[in-house]
C-alpha cells in the first residue's frame, strides 16, 4: 500500500499538545471537504464532544471523515445557556470543539458568545484556523485596496440596507459582503444605486465547489451579469466592492487637463477610464474628479 504523503505530518500533528479543559474553535470547509487542516481532523477525533450550529450538518461532516462524537447543539438561540453547560464540562477536564456549519465559527456565525463566556470563566480557548469564505474570496479577487472592511450580511429590508450602504460610501477599503442567493438581485440593485458605476465588483460564488464562479466587472455591469444566467440566483456568494477612490489632489493640473480634453470628446465614464491609462491615477478617483469638473461649467480649458 502506498503511504499517503500526509501521513508523517499527520503523525507529527497528533503528537502535538492539545491541552485538557480547553475550548477549540475549529474552522471547517466552506464546500470542498478536502479543505480541512490536519490539526482540525486530529482534534475532531480527540475531542470529548463537539458544540455545533446544526447537529445534522456536523453529523454528516463527521461521517465523511470517518469520525463520530457526541454533538451539542449551539446555535444563535441557545448560545448563552449552552455556554454554561460547556463551561461545566471544560472545568471537569474535557476538550470541546466548537464548529459552525461551514467556515470559521463566530464569523457571521454563532460562537462569539460561547468564546466570551468560556474566556470569562478563566478557561482556555484555542483557535484552529482554516477556511473562511471572506478570506478565500479576497485572496482571489485581485482587488488591490490596501485594506478591507468586512460588512457581513446586509439588512434584508431595503431602507435599512440603503442606510448601511450610504454609511459605507466613503470607506477607502475593499467592502466585503456575505449574501444569500435569494437576495443577490436586490443587493446588486442597492449597490448600484449607492456607489459609483466605475467601481469594480467581484462576485465569488460557490467557492471551492463544483460550480465555483469568480467574476469581476464594473458595478455598472453587475446586474446584467447576474441576470445573464438563472443559476446565478442560486448558490452562496461573497460580494466584494472596490473601496472609495482616494481623492485626486485639487491642484492636480495635469489630471484636470487630460480629463477636460477627453470629456469634450466622450462620456465622463470613458474619459475617466482613458485618463486612468494616461495618468496612472485611479479610475474611480478620476471619475469623481470628472463629475466635479463637469459641474463646474465655468472651468476654463487651458
Ligand atoms: N463563518 C463562515 C465563514 O467563515 O466563511 C460564514 C458563515 S455565513 C452564515 C454563510 C455565508 O458565507 C454565505 O451566505 C455566503 O455569503 C458565505 N459563504 C459561505 N460559503 C461560501 C462559498 N462556498 N462560496 C461563497 N460564499 C460562501
């Protein structure tokens, strides 16, 4: 029999320290079951019990890895009560794993309250890092803002959603949203209404799964992309939006000169895109500047 290439490392991992009386926060795959770490696999096999968002989902996951453990339901409606029970078990010396349905617990998922309570009780919490949809999506987005802002799920109600988006307009960092498939059309409409049409948007759909799609386009073209295929109203999404443009300096004479010449010949959007190529400045910042110049009818052409 050929030895699996991971075996020596798995043996090493299984000999590492896994202290008793500890809550282990364990990330699990977001689609592809191969995306589990060796430490996570070992710990799930070692734990005395697993606290999980949905016992049916975790039971299935454990079966796929050939594991079986007592499962404790720990969802958003019982986190406080279950924390007390987990603390008693940890104080009795157990190792307990905390998992969510997919990805990293406590990231738009239950878990934070339990972690807080366990830490407040003076017990140890050890994270076992692994998949998270937001980091996976960011890594493949190609967006180059130096920072990102994780906005999680947008409110379902239109008015509240618009208020949240208005508050994000000036954030000069990639905006990252989680979105449910049945709300993707509404969410894109709200984003389109709230932000400049030249901002880049990235749809990261069904990451690590069979029908994974990662699509990047101008926000102006986003609704058409979603509408182009009925499957796009299904599946899980991370939506990333390029951050607010960093302003063009008011005394950037060269940028203004190029924009004025181009705007005499083409639309503001085209002028901004061409000016970005000519000046090396950010397209969004030039678009903002072009709108200002356009509004300033008295601005002379030098
Ligand atoms: N805690 C999880 C994590 O770390 O990624 C996120 C849990 S949250 C309840 C579920 C949301 O994550 C989905 O609605 C979707 O926005 C995003 N998501 C999870 N898996 C995904 C995948 N495979 N592809 C794209 N988005 C995903």
